[in-house]
C-alpha cells in the first residue's frame, strides 16, 4: 500500500502563506494538506476552501481547537466560542478532523486534575456542534514536556479514555513525536482500533526526535533524522484500522530557515524512505 | 508529621565536594544526604562512609546505577560490572537504596523495545548481588523527554511492572519532576503501596517544573518556583506507606551558580513551605 502524504503547513510557516502552501503541494505532487487557522484567516476562509478544492487536495485536519483550561469562567467561555468557530471552519474546509489540543495549566495554577476537568468539560460543550457539522474532534495528546504550558492531554490512554466517555464524534490524532516514548504505546494503539464504529485514529502525524533536542517546542526533526521508529508506529496505526494520510508536521527553527521548496522535496523523499 | 529532608549532592555539584556537602548538611541541620558516585570516588569510599557516619547523616540513596542499554555485548557487560561496584558502594555507605536509571537508546539505535529489554536483563543480572548485599534497587522513571538519551524507563507503571516481575530487592524512586504530568499517577502511586512486603517506594525526590523550561536536563526548579503540586504527590507517597525523607535534587545551571550555603538555606525553607 502506498501511504498518501499530507503537508501540515506549520512545517513551512515562516516563509509561505497558505496560498503558497496550496500551490507548493500541487507543484510537488503532495495530495494532502493540513492548515493552521491563523493562515486560513489570513487568506479568508471561503477563498482558502476554494483554492484547496481547486487544487484537489484532501484536508487531513485543521489545526487547531481545544486549549480549554483558563483561569476564569470568561476565559473558558471564550475558548468554547473559539472552538465553535473552529468547527465551522473545519466544516467549510471539508477537513477530516479538527485537531483538539489539551491546553496548559491556567497561569499560576498547580491544579492539574482541575485543568484536565476543564478539558473534559470543553469537549462536552462543543461536541453537539461538532456532531451536527459532521466534524470529528481528533484529540491529540502532546508530549508530557508540554504539560505545563501547552497540553494537559498527555497520553494516548488519556485521549482514549475521553473517546470512551464521549463516543461518536471523537477520535484521536497520533503524532509519533508525542507518543513514541510511551511504554504502553502498542497496547493503546491496539485499543484505538477497537471503537464501536471501528478504528478511532483520525490523523497520523510524523516528524522525528533529535538527539540532542535543544528546545522543548521548536526543535523537531525531519523524519529519518532522529530516533523514532516511525514505520513501526505507522504499522500499529494500520493494524488499528487507519489507512489514511501520513501528515508531516515539523515545528523547527532549523527547517523554517530553509527554502520551502527544498523542505517539501525532502519531506516527500523522507516520507518514502523513513515513514 | 515532620518530613525529614535530604540533600541530593547534585544540587550543589559545581561548587562543593562531597566533604563540603557533608559539612554543609551538618551546619544547616539537614539530616539526610544522597551522594553521586563520582563525588564518592573523589573523596574515597571509606573516607566518605566514615565522614557521613560521623556527621550522623542518613544516606537516602546512592546516585546512580542502571544505564544498561549499550550497543554491544561488551558494553552491556561493562555496565553490569559497574553496577556491581555501585552495589558495593551503596552497601559500604549504608545507603537506603541504589538509584537505578534506565539509560537511553544505544547510539544509532531506534529499537526502544530492545533497549527496554536490555534494562530488564541488566536488573536481572545484578539483582542477586543487590539482594546479598541488602541493597534495594530503586528504579527511577525519568521524564519522557529523556527517553532517547538518558532513560528508557519512562513511567511509574513501567517501573512497577519491573518490580512485579523481580520482587524482593526492587522498589521505585519517585521524583515529582519526572512523574507529575502522568494522568495515571494517582493510580500508580496507590499501586506502589501494595507490594507483598508493603510499600515499594524507596525514595522520594523533589524539585519543580519551571514555566518556561529552557533546557531538557539542567533547568529544574527550586521547590515552589514551578507548577508541580509537590505536597499532593508527597501525600500520595505517604498513603502508599512511604514515611521517609524528601530528597531535594535540583539539576540547574541557575542554582549551580549560587553560593551553596544560600542554596541550602533556600532548600531548607522551601522544604518547609512547598514540599
């Protein structure tokens, strides 16, 4: 089976607009794209949707919703409103999912269970709209090193517990960077394949863990440059019923400094050899 | 209950020898110490043991054994030999445990399950000597961000699985920095309290997670300066039957630059207010 490739636009975020990403994917023969909301807003939602459709690209996800924990009720309500807009955008783009992130601890808080409850409550609040719009909420656990300031959603087990609770309309996004270290990974990937409606993996993201890693956020590696056995994790996803795109998503100061056309060429090559 | 304090000597490693740490603990009224092996070697094992005994300090652990994964059989054998020496040293010092770290992936390897098997096999190899010497092997899971180059032992669940397998002579070291993010923490801490011989927590380490964290290894925080709810995790340890020391262990370029007497004063204060 040839796995189709998708470009997460953050990979070239510093040099290309969404319009350039769409043209770049077409030029390089990359059949999928996963845009970030700020780039969609910059281009205009309707125009972005049209350009992506005209280019014949699949939208493998919209980045990103979630981020529910906040210091007060007004902050939590604002996050929920923002997620409702994200659902509309995902629907308009025909995205296969809206990627939902946990968000970090509210400023000054040490109440991790409390923040996790806010995440749960946020999902509960937006799920009716997501279901009505036919937009899958792809809960993406992020690496535990992001727990304080980006994601209290830390493991695949935790994401699947939420899927178990909420059922229809929820799934997981598996990013190898965030889950590769997990001693429980094989078991949880298997579990992801056993939802009542079949597999619960809505998206599969790839990049690599560099040795050494010099930044907790912006030092992700090009597939093949690090230590993650990406094909082994992809195989787990396929065993769990996932047959979709591999989306390459690299947040990296090093790659942001390169010519995006070079980056796309290398992404395509590494997708073939290292994913 | 007043929790006794122990100083992990790495906290002041750049400015103080082990002899200075021993004198410093006595001067500041800190009743426990946990030395690193390089500092013990520098002072001489017999002299270190005598000085610690003369100062009336409890040795809450010896840092560190483990680090078993290696690229070839000779490397693995060398690691096992080194651990046998570490067991002798822990015995000579009267240490309550030898802290056992997972070690990272062998250079060039992407075989994480293989490295984890090497860790398991290493423990199996040294356990007879540890039991004969009465030295508890305290398996310490490190934060998942260290998985590639320091610790394939990533979660408390994984450490307790090894304790379940090996039984007598094995236990866990719980460092709040490494486990605070874990959605499964409360359950695993409870599990740690249920070994056949009672609780399986041999050591409790404290420092804090700073926001932002700027280095994956050397940017740990003084208790109280970060987001970890240390008292909540200490309470879990006590519920699991642990009544021992809280050992403050801070790897931090910022604190290494300070006057060690100031550091010890602040450690003592924060132990009282934030642990």
